[in-house]
C-alpha cells in the first residue's frame, strides 16, 4: 500500500476531514482515501462514454443494438463446476 503526506493542509480542511470521519465512524486516513477514490472514480467515469455495467446489462444492450443477435441463448449454465482431474 502506498502512503502520501499532505503538507500545509488548512485548518478548515483538516477540521472538515476529521468531522466527516467522525460522522462516518472511520479514521481520518480512511476518509481521505475514500474521498480520493470517489474523486478519481468520477473522473474516470467522466472520460468514458458509458458507465461500467455488468455482463448481463452489456449483453442486453448488445442485443438491443443488434437485433440479429436475439436468437442467441445467453443464459447461464446453472450446473455446479466439476472438480479438476489431473489424471
């Protein structure tokens, strides 16, 4: 895990971070990490045309975009996976 040091953080920002951490029941470090992840995640999403979606949603959108794919069965195999044999 990487570590960062914030120098010259204003008293106002420091108090706000401490208050947010206390309100959420976390540490100041955990709260700062969460804020960075939220901000960096929003920036990454803003660069993409579409937000990240699951496989099922992606397949549904693909079928809507290309109606000729409607005949393909995309259902999941519900059978449990078998054990591996090395013989």
